[in-house]
C-alpha cells in the first residue's frame, strides 16, 4: 500500500453506518456534524439497488442528516453512467423505486441486462428472459454482487446470488458497478480531487466497504453497526467471510464501534476474539 | 437392473455377453431421432441404460411420458438423481428442506423432512422464486454445517419455448450466498456414472455415453473413463456454446 498522506476526504457508507432502514444509528448525526466541522470533504457512497437518489435524500433529511444531493454517489448512478457510455438499451431487473434514476434511458427491444435487487422480478420466467438476452450477447451490468442483507424478518438474498446464477449459465462475467469495485471508489473520489491515499472509507461491510477501499489504496474503517452485527453468528459457517474479516483486521487494525470513537481519535485495536464479546 | 436383465419382451433373452454398452440421456431420445433409433439400439446386443439428470419428474412419470412417445423403456432402466440423493440422505441421516418440483416429491416419500438439516435443490421450474430461494438460503444459514445437495448442475436446457436456466444456475446462487460448495448428485459426477455402470455390471471402458450436453454428458462420461458421443439435438449448438468449457 502506498504511503498515507494527510487526510482530505472521507467516504461514508449510508445503510448500516448512518442509518438502518428508517432509524438513524445512535450518535451518527452528531458524528457527521463533527466531521463537517473539520476541513475534510465528505461523500456518501452506497450500494443501493432499490432507492433512487431522491428517495435516499428524503430519508436522510427526515433523519436529520445534513447531506446534499451532489454529495451522494450510488451504485445506481454508476450503472446509469455505464449504460450511457455503452449506448445500450437495458432490460432493467431493478426495483421499481429505482426507476427514476434511469429516467430517459431507452429500454424497449433490450440488448443489455441491468440487474439489481428486485425480488418481485426474480422469478423463473423473467430470469429466463434475461438469460436468453445474455446468451445472444447482451452485456450483464450488475448494480452490485452483495450476498445477503438484513431485513426486519432476518437475512435475505441480495442481488449477488442471482448475478452469479446468470454468469454461470451463460459463462460470462457481469460488469459490477457498485462497491467493492475499484471504479466505484475512484469515481466517487473523482469529484473531490483527492488521491486514494488521501481518503478513508467508513462502512459496516468488511468486504464491500473496507476491503474495496483498501484495494484502491484508501484506508478502510469498519464500524461495528449494521452488517457487522450480522457477521459474528455466521463466522463459523462462512469460511470465506471468516478469513476475509480476519484479513481485513490484520491489514488494517482499526475497528470502531461507532463513528464517534473514530472522530475522537480513539483507536480501538481489537482482534476477532474481543469482537466476539460484543455479541 | 441393467437393460438386458430388467426388461421383458421380445429380444431380451437373445442378448448375451455384450462387449460394448450404451448409456443414454433420455431427453435426446425424446427430442431427437425418435423411436426408430431407440429400437435399433435396443434390438442390438448392447445393454442400454438411461442416464438422466431429469429432476422435475419422478422416474415413474418420466417413463410414462416416454412410453407415450413410443419409447420402450421401463423404470428399472433409468438412473436418475432423486433416487441417488435419497440414498445419500438415508446413509448420512440428513433431513432435507426440499426446493424441488412438485412432480418429483413422490421420490422423497420415504424421507424424513422434519426439522431440516440440509437443503436438496432441483430444477423446481416456477418454484424457483425469490421467496423459495430465500427460504432455502435461510435454512442453510441457520445450520452449523450447511449441506446443499443439488440434483445436477446443468447450466441450461431446451424446452419447446426456448432455452431455460437449469438447476446449476440456482445452485451457484445458493453457493455464492452462503459461501459453501454444493454436493452434486447426477451427471457429470463420476459417482453417478459409476452407479449406472454398476447397475449394468460393467466397467467404464465397456460403455459409451450418448447425450447432447458437451460438459455434463460427454465430459462427465469421459472423465469417468467412458467413451462418449454428442448428438446434434437438444441443446447442441453449432457454435461453441456458453459454458462449453470443462467445468470441474
């Protein structure tokens, strides 16, 4: 990893880090205010597949976060850019609520597939339609490849498994636009004029937030809220997750229970064992 | 249970000491050359066994369908994944959560499905909804040691309405979600071919596999030491098909 330089930009994840569904993470608003009072630039980066930028903004405003639209960079924005760049007409396998972010994009007679998290579209027949388009050579653009996420009623499959299914059946690789892809972090940083070595990423997902940021040379910081609370019970079953988390911690060392200790420069160095006690 | 022993009818008794045998994928018969070729093969002195990854229908239902199409086939001549999976479940004391087609359920009649400690996945067709996939995922994630048994791992197959995603795609989805590796029962698993050979009392070098899938039929049989023929029907495509690389 390149030598670190003075911190100029902070990328902050939204879901699981600042809020969980319609509730703010306790203390997160205050933490953000304190971050704002410093000279660093802040960007909010998220792997949403179902909420348009406008929806995100409204929710964050309701939760009293001080955030403006041009500070938000989502996987949907990144997908739209790619569709425009490739000049394709996508079949949109995304949640209806995300459609505003694709306003103006031509979707008739599709020659590409954009796939997000769309349980109502993930049915045998529709997946077969997408599969046939791909077999005819249409590119597959994945909003992200998240394995699962937390719902109020428990864990639920993310888009990743369905992307993997289509990749396997057609022997192709999806172009993934969301975290933890390199291009996602670089695009998010572009507006700030900062190099990755001058930025940190704060998030609750060890793979998508911390690992992804580290891969482009940023520092990644894991908060112990949101996804993190889910990891522990599954460490035993999910060997890859276990190794990954161990890896992230070995490489990075900093694990923070919320944003606040980070901002007050508390450096909790914990190993996996001490995290276990939180459960 | 090989063809020669299991089948009654004209010609059966004349078969003696065959030196080369055939395993066939029944779908090729149904979609391909039809009765003429089947009869030709069956009237030869070769033992014939039908080796299928069919996992939407029970063997009984499959054989009824094939007989309606004019094929002379009996249940005892069919090697299929569901009975092989039942064997594994019994041996290992596994109680499955079944994500399978309703047409296949009768094959699992004798299996305890209470308080599941594994998931059995098959081509459930319309049953492969997000909700049902999610249920299987949740069952796996609650297990200390998740076991996923997949009946086949084909990428796609052909129906009259076009190419359809096969169980392999959904197997990969659950593997990826849970960070696990499925146990595949069916072609191209060597154990599966071996069980078919065993049923005929033959060695791999004495048999040939005929099928339309270059990976599952041809590749699987070759890796098992058999010779193999690919028919130009079914999912055969003249250009190299997606997923036609070896997939081990």
